[in-house]
C-alpha cells in the first residue's frame, strides 16, 4: 500500500512542476 501512496505523491509533485507550463497530463486529469 505504501508503494501506491509514494507513487501518487510523485505523480502529484510531477503534475505541479509540469503544471507551470500547461502540461497535457494535468488537462487529461
């Protein structure tokens, strides 16, 4: 279960960083 939480956090962090440049990943969500 810890792996899922860790992965979720990584994705969220990545989305935040990429969100600065309008990323398709954020729009897809």
